[in-house]
C-alpha cells in the first residue's frame, strides 16, 4: 500500500538518474515502477488511448449486467487474459470491478457478513505474516459487521468467520491454503500476485471469491482497477451494492485504459504477435528472476540476513519449470535485531515484520522499484553487512 513518498525521495513519476549517497530509498510500499521500462518501449505505439469529450458521461456502463458499471470491453479483456494465462476460471462467474482490489476487499467483507443472523461482528482472520492492510481496512471504520481477529493459526472462536487467503502471499511469497478449515468459514482469495512473472501457474484458481488487480499484474497501480470473480450471484449483488453506495461505480476512463493495457498484454503473448511487442510475462519474469538472483548473491555474502527459498514448479503458462519470484523480499535478520531500524540507519525504508503480525527481525522490501533504486538498495545492503562482519 502506498505511503507518502518521503521528502527526499524523487517525485513518483520522476526518473532518478543518479542517487547521492544521502538519498533515502523508499522500499516500504509495493509501488510497481519496475514496469515502466517495458511500457516505455511498447506503450506509445500500442497503448495510447484517446477518449473524446462526448464519450463516457453516463454513470452506467452496461445496464443489462449485474455489475452495471463494468465496461464491456474490460470484462472481455479480463476473460481473455485469464483464459490465456490459465490462472482462474471465468466461466459461470460474475465479474465485479472495483477501484483497486482494495475496494473489493471491503466489498467482499460487507457481502459476506450477515447482520440479520449474526448480531456480533464477524471475525476476519489471515495467517501471519499477513498483508498489513487487512487489519487496517477491517477496523478502520469500526464497523458493526466485521472485526479483525488476527492470525488465523491462533483463531479459536466458535461461529462464522472470514479468512483472507493470499497466494503467492504478501509479504513472504508462500503459496497459501486456508488454515482454519471449519464448516462455518468463508474465504476470500486474494490473488493479486498469481501471475506468471511471480510464480508458476499450476492450475486455474477455482474459489468462491477471487480478487485480482492491474496494479501487480501490469504495474498500472495508478489506474486503481481491480476485479473480483464471484461464484454466487447474491454475494456479487451485495458487492455491487457496496460499490454503488461507496463510489457509485468505478471510473470509466480508468476501466477503458486498463482494458487497453490488458488487450496489449494478451496480444504480446500470441504466437503471431507484432515483432516489436515483446511478450509481457516473459519480459517481466526475466526482470524478476534477475533481481532475485542479485538479491540472493548479496544476501549469501552476508551473515546478517536471510531470504526464504522457494520450490521449483512447472508453469502451465510458460510450459517450463520456474521458481517463485515474489514482488516482496521477506528479509530476516539475526534473532533479536530490529531489521527495519537497522536498514533505516542505512537510508533504506522498509516495512517492519511487526506490521504483518510477525517479529521485528523481519522486514518486507519491495522488489518492484525502478532499476536505479534497486541497484542502490543492493549496494547499501552489502554495506550493512560490511559494518557488522
Ligand atoms: N491485495 C494484496 C495482497 C496487495 O498486495 C495489494 C497491493 N499492495 C492489494 C490487495 C491492493 O491492490 P490495489 O488496491 O492497488 O488493487
């Protein structure tokens, strides 16, 4: 989740050519600026759209659709992309578009709570380390409908509950499954990172509520477009109602741009694609693999830090074996150390493990920054080890 850029960081859209030694590197949030380099090469030709002034005035995008504010073009491109990548089943599912998947997380919590039958707020849990926004979002408005109840592994209350299942997981990249596993549980699968650049696509996801976002798929976090694939019609209707009351729909300009971006990605993966359009997932997987290799080299030469290893699996999309290359590194320091504080002392801002329900010896570090920032980060990380060895 973005936090305000620090005063010494460059403005978000300003490329950084050089970094003086006192520049703070902000890797606290998962701002996906790494993808700019791909879009700079292909963007101008394939993804520039113009929306004339007379278009998209109405609140409505498709009155016949359950999700009446969903642009038909976006729906079509979402389906096309999932079918091509094979990461989710779209047949017989309702698609609900949201202002980022953030809005859809809250829409799902609203839709799953049942105030008529449950007088008390329903418990919301996720296995630690969990995405730090789940507790914040759940309790922000002190809703009477739902309440954050912490680490799913420690959850022992009777009654219905909602479990957030994230795979690959933010922050640690693990492929998760539900952990509470009781009959009265309801699941929300947050698959923001279930794309081929981050992990092997082993089977199409087939769950009751699945959340995706363009932010982590294509890097267009600023468009604020996410979507939910929902099996049950009533739940989908309630999610649509939430968005209706919250924002009366989702920006059409953003949806049309997102549709255009997704269309370009699908085209880039076709066998008979234009020659100057590089396969998006191949290109971004290569970037992620290079970054993880460099990070592992830096950490292997350093006694202070440890990063998790991931199994190699067959990816049905790339038709090849691949490791998981998470969007975040879940870095562990020696026991008893405050890793966030240590790195802050070296002008690297990260998010402490405590925010994810874990210990202070962990930090989450974004792997999706621009090249210059990432390289500088590695240099500084090596220097931290140097001080202490
Ligand atoms: N879920 C997870 C697991 C995430 O990491 C993020 C972004 N950090 C989101 C949801 C929200 O993404 P957005 O609102 O940008 O779609």
